[in-house]
């Protein structure tokens, strides 16, 4: 679905600074240009002034109409709210973009190309709509993923939205700097927007979710990488999102796991379910993989954004001491130390095989 080059106006009214994970990921890691961000609450500033770590000087404006003066080619829906619905008060802005013949790029569960008003407007004005979460038809899991040559590494976490995509993108960059090709495998809407390919696994019918995961791992293997780094989703004890986590654990057939943890969280997002300790998470993830294809946690990537630097360093040291594994914050302190520590541990592992006794 990737055009030659997009130039995005990013729609995130009232949410850009704190609740626009999709926008943040595309701005920081995407190859497409950012023309402007639409958020009246931050209008008049630049992206860098609001979120320095995104390293973008794109202007923030109050409306799509203002953003048009920066010559965008596409409107990116910059958030992915729970339930995936388009906020009703954003409809007018989307229609303004359609009438300006912008491509609409959406990662919502709402399929915008099924919305009668948007479809009519797009047909009238010659605009296109890309619903990133719409999955292709996929087969059931076949086991072909067991035979891919490169080591497959999956990010797993202590909750959703802790940085699993970010960690794998950063580790891919560190591998590249080390002269290796690590292929990033997108499994969610933001990763797909960044990489230009992939499948949003949380949109796939349950019986086919492992098959969908397998298909994108096989696609990554066809690109002849040294390593395959699979974006994680959800968390294994997340009451709402654990099914997609399990689909990735079995469908990707990982050889190794990188545990991504926000140490500031004591409960699963929006639930009272407690988050688990490092050792509990390792035991649970390795235990479940070990019933089908063994995979070992080789490192811990911490998201210490909510901590002071002093507390971040202390938490990283605690993670290392408790698990005897390499640990670091790959955004705050860079990915190279963690990559250099885990790379020698990335090896192929075989799935379990039953010993059948002849009757």
C-alpha cells in the first residue's frame, strides 16, 4: 500500500502531546515526511518544542485547513483509541482532507472506506482511503515458520503500550550499525505505517491469527536478513489483549524473546489486574513457548520515560540483578549496548517433537 513518498498532515486534536502513539511512532521512525500536525492545544509550536525526542521541526496547527498550506499528500489519523472508533468531532476534519484530495491513512478498527459519507466524498473528489488494519486473507498456521533460517526474536511485555514496537525498531537500527540486517516485522497499525507492509494481527479472526503471524515471518525471511525482529502486542496477563500476544508467541515461532517492561506500572492499563515481576514474566513467557517451541528471554528493555534518570539507572540495575540478564532503556541510553549483549545469544531452536511409540 505504500506510495512513492507520503507527506503527512497528522490529525491528533487535543491528544498529540500525551496520547498519540501512532503519530509519535510514524514521526520518529517512518520514512515519510511530516508536513504538519493538527492539534489546536499545541498550535503555534513545533513538534520538537512539544516532544523533543521525536526530532522533528514540523509545525503544529489548529486545523486541517491550516495544514493544507504545507502541501501534505495524506492525512494520518494519529491516534488509536481503545475500541478503534473515530471521534465524532474529527469527522469534519477528515472530510476537509478528502475534499482536498488527500489520501486518508487510518489505523482505526473503524473501516473508514466503509463509511458512506467518506466513501461518497472520496469518489466525488478523487481521494483514496487506506485502512491499515484491514487484514488480507491468510491460511491457518502450517509450521513453515519453524524452518526459517534466521533467528526470530519476539518482543513481549508487562502490558500493552510499553514500547515493544519501539524496542524492535531501535534494535534493528543497532544491528544495522553493527553491519547486520535485522528485518523488522510489523504486527500492528503503526508498525505497518512505518514499514509499509505487515498485518495488524489484532484484526484477524482468532483461528487464523497464528497463520497471519506466520505469513509475515515467512515474508521477512524471504528478504534474506540475519535476524527477524517481530513487533509484540499486548501482554500475556492482559485481560483484553492476551489473545493477540499468544497468537504472536506461537505464530512467529520465536527462538528468543526480548522482555519490554514499563517499571512504573503496577497494574494493567485500565484494569486492576496487577503487572507481574520480571521473574514471573520470564517464567510465564518461557513456560508457554516451552510447550510448543522453546524460546528464551535474552534481554530486558525498560521503558523508563516516567522515571528520573537516577531512578531509571537504579531500575535497570535492579532488573539485571534480579534476572541475571542484560537490561537497558534503548531510547534513553541508546540500543547498542543491549544489542551487543544479546546478539551472541540469538540462535535457532527447534520445536518440541513427540516421541511416538509404535502400537
